C-alpha cells in the first residue's frame, strides 16, 4: 500500500496524465477542425441535418438526392479543379461514401465468397494440406457468418474521431515510460543500495510493482481512451449508438466479427491495456540495468527512437519487416488489426491476427514479468559503478569543465542543457524533424502541369509585346483546334486524333488564363501598382500556399513552440530551487549580470529551435525545388496571393514570414523565462505557459469557429496575414508585448529582489 501511495501520489505521474489528457483534447479538436475545413460547428449541424433527412429515405433515394446537389462531372468523370464545393456538398460527399458502403456491402460479401470458391478450385491452391487452401476456407467461413447482419445508416463522426487519431497511442507510451521511471525512483534519491539490501526490497517489492504497473497501464488506458471518446462526443454534440453493428461504420468494412460497436470498444480497450502492460514490462526490464537516472533516460530514448523508426519507415515487404511488426508501437497501435482481415499461421494452425496478437502479447508479458521478477529478486547492492555509468560520469565532468571554463554565460547554457536535460529534448526534436521533414504533397491535374509549363515558357515581366506574342499563340492554337474538330466531325476520329484535340484544348484554355492574369497585372502596373510578372507557381504553392501547407504548418508550429516552452520552462525554476540564488541576489553585479545571461540563453535557444524547425525546412525545400524562379517578382502575381495587393517581392515575403516566426519564438522564449522566474516547480511553469500562450487560441477557435491571431495560429502559417492583415499584425504585436512583459517581470523579480 505504501508503494502504491508513493507511485500514484507522485506529482510527475498525475502531471503527465493531465498533460496527456489536455493534448488528447487538443488533438481531437484540431483533427475535427481539419476534417471540417475549420467550419466545425457549421459542418456538424449540416451533417446531422442531412443525416436525419437521408435516414427517412431508402438508400437509392438518398444517393439520387445527393447526386442532384453535386456539381456536374467533366468528360473524364471527375470534378473540374476550379469547382469550389459548398459546405452542403462537402457533407453530402461524406454521407455518400457511407451510404454507398452500406448499399454495396452485401455485394462485397458475395465477392469475397465467390473469390474464395474460385481460388479453392484452382490447381495452385486446392491442396487441402496447404496453408493457402486453409486460409481460403477460413476466409470463406469467417465472412460467411456476416450474411445475416443488418447495416444501418447513422453518424460516424464520433467513431472516426475515436479510432483514427493516433496521438493518444504515443502519449500512452510516454506515460508508461514515466510510470516506470517513478517505479525505479530510488536510484535518483540515492536509496538503491538500501532498498535491495533486504529480501523485502527485492522479490516482494517486485511483485507489488508488477501489480502497480498493471494497474497503472489499465487505469491510464481507460482514462486516455475515455477522454478521447468524451472529447469527440462533446465536439460533435452526440452520443453514438453502441448497439449499431460494427460493419455499419465505413472504416470497419473489413471487420469479420459479428459484433456491435459497444463490443468493439471493449475489444479495443482490452487490447490497449494488454499492449500498454507489455510495453511497461519492456521498459521496466531495460531500466533495471540502468545505474543512474541519466542512463535511464538515455536507454528509454534510444530504444523508443529505434522502435519508432522501424515502425514508421520499414516497408511491409522488406526483409526487415519482422522488426516492423514485432515492435512496441504495434502493442499500442492495434486499429489496423481490427479493420483488416489477417490470418497468421502458428504451430500448424491458422488463427486470426487479433487472436494471435492477444495471445502473443499475453505470453510475452508473462515472460517479461517473470524476467523482471527474477532480475529484481537477484539484485544486490553494488560495490562499484557499472562501466556505462562510469563513462557517463566522466563525460558529465568533462562537459562541466568545458562549459564553466570560458565563463558564467556558458555555465547558464550548461545548466539548461545538462542538469535540466535539455540535450534530451534537442535530440528528440532532431529525430522528430528528420521523421517529419518532407515537402507537402501537391495534387496536380494534367491542366496544372500544362499551366506551369506554359508559365515557365513565357515567364518574366509582362510587356505589351509579350501579351501580343501570347495572344498570337492562342489564336494559332484556336485555328488548329477548329480544323481538327472539323476533321473529327467528318469521320470517326482515331484515338490519336482525340488525344491531340484534348491536349490542344487544355493548352489553349490554360494559355488563355495566363493571358488574362498577365493582362490584369499589366493594367495594375500601369495604374501605379506592383509590377506584373508571369511566374510558374507550382513550386511556390508548396512553400507559400496556406491551403497546401496547412497540416505541415501545424506540425511545425507544435514542434517549434513546444520545443521553446519545454526547453526554457526550467530556466528560472532550476535556480529558484537552489540555495545559490540567495548568494546571487546578495550583490548588484550578480543580479544585473544574471538577467543578461538568462536573456542571451533564452534568445539563443529560441533561435536554435527556429533554425532546427524552420531553417531546416527551408533548406530541404530548396534542395527539392533546386531554385526559386523569378524571386524578384511581387508576391501578388501568385494566383493564391492575387487578392492581397501586397507589392513585396516573393523573396521579401519569404524573409518576412520566416523573420516573423523567429521574432515570435524569441518573444515566447523571453515570456517563458519571465514565467519560469516566478515559479518553483516545472509543472507550475508549464501550466501557466499553456494558459497564457495556448489556451486563448483554443478557446477562440472553438467559440469562433475560425483561425484567430494567436501565437499557434500565426506560427502555423501567415494565412491570417493574407485574409485578415489587421488582425494578424494585432496578434503579432500582442505576442511581442507579452514577451516584453515577461522580460520586464524577470528583471524586476531577479534584479530588484534582495
């Protein structure tokens, strides 16, 4: 009981759990905003209204009603790229996918049965003793049970949000690691030798900790999944029907178990608990070999990073695929096992992958539990440090001498990077930057490619001569197109002739668009506005178009802002908790120099985070794009910036955006330093920072249903600068004022206090 009170009474455990719940709520809300194109309230209301209307119709009538409200398709059976869908049409598309799934599901089952029968009759697969034949028969039998189930149209919003968001899976891994660190906390407090000096401190204590770890894994899983479920229910304003057949939800189309949604939630919850306990067993065993807390963090960090790299990067059919699937992240991320049909050949039998995973996790957890008990019961007080611990201690002493020798400024960097474990955060940011660094995907139609090629051909400053040249080319293509159409009308056209006509039509239409943009730009230029240019813009859309870079911009904002806050949140807490602060405040030189050193550290580390996240992003983009085309052209010549009237060059616009991000991160760093100066605990500093910097943006976005000029929104992208320049500059000024207030408070607190 004392051990349980010690573990579950830890501030770190509850602080980590509350932080995880907050991140789950934020991620659930943001995911819903993204799917609804930031019109969450309107989207939800329209979704429920249309759903209620279609539930009163037959499936065929509902599909006809949806098709009537959608825009017409082109010759290729696709929507034209210039079509702008209304909110009603966006919702109708989502419901159309659900209705078509329910309507086609009986045919889907029949196709599976027919495919299994054909394969069983094939000479390649009809040997009863072969694994392929057994798999065919088992597939036929498993899906044969679903012939009598009833699918029903209902809301999928909560279920999609509950099962699709993966952030809680990673938060659960982090929380289990934190729980294991608290379990082995005696080494940090210097009580390791005392604990393992008696029999009660070995096997009996190990059994208690095993039960505590299982209770923590189960409790943490239930709380996090419950928070995710309630968050989605609150976001969409509904409580989903637990009695609905699981195959009614589109994402569970491949599910073969005739179960209702309530049963699926229990299966999912049980698998999560078992996976979390399995991961806890691995972490506990690894930590038992660590002699110091620094080594514990190093082992957990390296092991988790390697596992995540294998989990996220190894291809499915690679020779290293077993390392991808026998992985601690697959112990948590189990949704694909529930949404896809897998059979595993095991000891001469074919078993479903879910059953195999459950049995495997159970057996491995039992084996790891026994290994942990044997390891703990065999532990004895050490007479000397291990070789790894001795090496780390020597490295720590060497680093201390390196940082303290040049002067006190370097000692301030040393305190942030070494005792406060800032190097671990920086290493984590580097790993995350490597894993998430990529150029956004730009979906291009054939007409987009042709448009960019023609813009490259006629690129440069617009003149009347260039407009005449483009106009002559349009007239020539139009005449050729008329001749080809007349030839096609006189006889049955060949496939080659049809392709030539279609290609010429696309080229003529796209060149006409370029001509119109150039003509408008020339009129603006003659009226005293910005100079008119023809600029190939597909490359710039990957870097500057808010609609293309929205998701990557959010990720970069989270990494940069989170890195600054976590890296600097302890910069004042560390000194406030040490007795040396009284000595430093005793002399004027110590107070005045101290605030200058702290400010330099805060600004330098904030700039370092900016360079790591945004500087690396820009360099990676330049490597991919090779070069920036016509960077001296005014940015308003880009189609997605045409309505802004901004005469700044493209190069200047890029510098402005990245410069504003640097300024805002530096302001956040100074504000973090000021808040940390008045706190004596790291959780308190982080809580205040979240309330000041993040909570206002969340509240404004939830209540306002749109992007507001808050620090996360401005860091995400300069979309507000494009659409609401006044609000954007107001938000930027507010951030800078907050940073200045943080610096003033830190100076008042440290310099004036005796």
